[in-house]
C-alpha cells in the first residue's frame, strides 16, 4: 500500500484524546520506535521526498491505537 493511501486511511479514523498523544510523545523509546518504523515505511514506498511528516504521523497514530487496544 502506498504512503498516501495509508495516510488517508488513518485520517479517516477517529481522532484520539490529546492525553494519549502527550503520553506517547513524552517517552523517548516511543519516539525512537516512531522514527525507525517511519523510516522503514518510507523506504518501502520508494523513498518519497517531502513526506517525513506524513510518515511520522501515520506511525504515531498506529502506535497510539496499539497502546489503546492493549
């Protein structure tokens, strides 16, 4: 799946509470996980230029959903 399709799919999901985002971003290990996963997806999608923020937000939202579901 291309990055744009992933971003659109995540954008359609329900926004999460701000407290979840605050908690997720305060943990350096979470930030590193986001960085690594976003880079992996960026590479898989052909190293698209100018999409860093999209990948960061996409992975951040994925991790938030995982934390909520567990």
